[in-house]
C-alpha cells in the first residue's frame, strides 16, 4: 500500500494534488509544528494578472505550536474580503461560478465552531477540493486518525506513520529528496518514491504567458474536468538519493 504524508496547505498547487492522487491513502500531518511564511495559511493566485498571496488569517500563529493546536482568525468580514478578491480577479474565468461556490463553502466552514480549528478547517478544504477534482484517495488526519505512541522527528515520524497504517511504499513531494533517503527507508521495509511534476505543465490562463505554481484555485478556474484529470496525471514517480553521502558527493 502506498502512503503519502504532508502538512495541510491552503489551496495548494497542482503537485500537492498529484501526490494525493498517486497514493492509496493520504495523511494530513497536522501534528507537526506550524511554519510561518509557509503554505499552511497562504497560496498564490493571480491578482492584477500577477502572482500574489491569498491568505488565511491564523489566530496567534506560533511555530511553537502544532498545526492542530491553532485556530483560524476568520470572520465574516475576512471571508467577504477573500471572496471579493476572487470575484474581482477571476469573474471572467470559464469556471468562475463553480469554483467560487466551492471556495465560499470552504471559507464559511471556518466560521463554524468546529471549523475554527486550523487543522479541521484545512482538512475540510482538502477533502472538498479533492472531491471536486475527482480524487477518490481516502484522506485521514494524523492527530485524530493516526495517533503515534510518542513524538517522532522527520524521517522517523514518516516511518512510524507508515508502519501504523501498514504501508509498503512511501511517496513524498519532490522537495523531500534532500531530507529522505532510500537506504533509511529500505532498512525499515519501505520503498521510497517522489512525485516529480512535469516541468512543462501548463494550461490556458488570461494571458498567453503562463504563470506557474499557482494555487489549485487558478487551475480549476480555467480547466474543465478532462483537463484537470490530465494535469493530475502529469507527473512521474522517481527515486531520490540513496544516502546523505551521495548528496554530499554530488
């Protein structure tokens, strides 16, 4: 069984969804520390046809707290502001009404008592977006669905989670090639792969010059179901480094 694990991000880019689509079960790692200036509470969309951040406010954000220990700072005013931004920037996109309705549903969940928790909010956002994308991979949240017996760090956290779920293969985002190594995972009975998104991935936006690495919101605004399915499959699973020594020698 293939397992993917990653922190929950706010409407992440296409590679995040390719990872979810590539595995048999996906774990939202909300029992890791919050990272400021990362993608847990923000992502990029087109604003004035340039890549700009679209942000989720977080109450007393701190890197000393776990993601699941934090709350959003969403208010009706904040929700209206975010939706107004989408309306101004994407109202002429072909799929505006459908995607706007999805984002509105997700943001309004953040106004509920349960949805105030950052991890619960992001879990709901990821699950609803995955459903809209036609991704059927089961998605679980680490803090409530995959509790570990102690605090593990980095690759040990990944291995412990995989073993808890009975995985035989772990698939990571491509950015982890300098963090996770084949030898360590083989020693723990796991195959290790990385999702490498095609470098030429693109779709028609407002202008001819393609703006890459934007939030999935942007792709969904412009791509129909068939095009989105193609984007989700424009990747390959690749091997990483055998060991840290191989990385040093490069």
